C-alpha cells in the first residue's frame, strides 16, 4: 500500500510531482491510524505553503491531527469533495482522497522514497 512513485514526509503526508506541481495528501498508514475521518480543514487556494509547516487538519472519531505540507509552493486547487465526504481519504488516500495541488516554488527536499517510508512506519509500529 506504499506507491513507489510518491515522495513521503516523516509526518505521513505524500507528494506526487508532475510538471512543476505536486498533488499532496495523507498516507494509507496515517488514515488507518486516525480511523474514520469526519472532518478535513483544507488549505486555501492561493495560500503559500512551506514544507514542514501546517496546511490544515483532519479529525476522526479517534483524534484530530494537523496536516503538514510536504512541499513548498502555492496552492492551486483543493479537493472540495472532502468537505462533504472526508471518508474519501479513508477509501482512496492516494487517489480520490487527495487534499491539494501545489505549484512548486522549490524542489521537494528531505522527503523519503517508498522504501525509506516503509522502514519508517515499520519502526513506528514495533
């Protein structure tokens, strides 16, 4: 459940880079830890994001958690579907459950590849 074509933050967000933009969301592991999501606070279109800084939050039946941007840039789109159906993140965290699109102003740095992320979550589980 860890797609090889994505980059991962240690805070369990992912980024899919394409043509100077990145689609971002939270990982399968993160949504599994949170449980059924009941609310998503999305970043604003036009908002400047800095890698590692807060960009929104999610709430579930178990907990609330901040979302941190894995990349630096400007939000160009947000997934409005999540407002009425936050459970899309539970159902499809790497597809329909994406959170935002970001026009990159810097190359992503300090992110993990799939193998490194797999080792990170393995160390957190044990």
